């Protein structure tokens, strides 16, 4: 057994830290340099636009009285705790899964800090086509989505291995 096989997936938490820092740093730059709803066109399909989201993805639950802030804070902490547990149980060789968990943790905690500090999440990536705009998002959302995508890829990859092992 090599040294790498003895290591747990916790060694991937540096990715969570990078996602967390990148998220908070970019949000800080937006808040310090933009007025709310101010927008700068970068590409014919992309703006930097300062927006606030009191809900979750696609502003889910944003129009409620404020309880959702605490719900999403608790949810981010719970999900992060479960994923840290999974990282501890994994070996360092489970690269896709560990990377996915770390990215999700970093993104979830980045948005959680935003909710705790501001009471909302700062969003600023605004992609659009003609009059249609995709919901504005941030670096934490990217980390969470990439992490979820990696989990799907890992499941597909390991699903094939499990089918072969059952034969």
C-alpha cells in the first residue's frame, strides 16, 4: 500500500479553500466597485452586473419574509459537514469524487458567508442572448455546479465499473 492510498480525501480541502477565497474576493470587488444593478458589458453575450439574491438558485424562495436566509445557512453547514465526512471516508485516489466534494463545500460556504454578512448573496455573472438573460450567478455557484457535474461523471464512470464487477 502506497502512501497516497493511506491518505484520505481530506487532502482535497485545499480546493474548497481556493473556491471559497476566489468567491469572496470576486464578490468583494463587485460590491466595492459597482452600484446595485450597475452593469458593464464585457462581451456581446456577457455583462458584469451587480445583483443580490436573497433566495437560492434562480432566486428560489427569494420572495419570502427572511426565514430562508437561516434555512440556507443551516443547509450549507449541514451539506458541508456531510461532504467533509465523505472526504474523510474516501481515499486520496478517488480524485473525481474528492474534487467534487471540495468544490461544493467551497461554494456552499462562500454563499453562506455572504448570507451571514450581507443577508443576501452577491451575484455578478450575467450571460444573455438578445433579450433573454440567464439568472445572474457567482464563483460559488460555478464551484457548486462543477462539483455536481463531477459527481455525475464519477457516478457514470464508476457505474460502469460496478456493472463489470457484478458479472
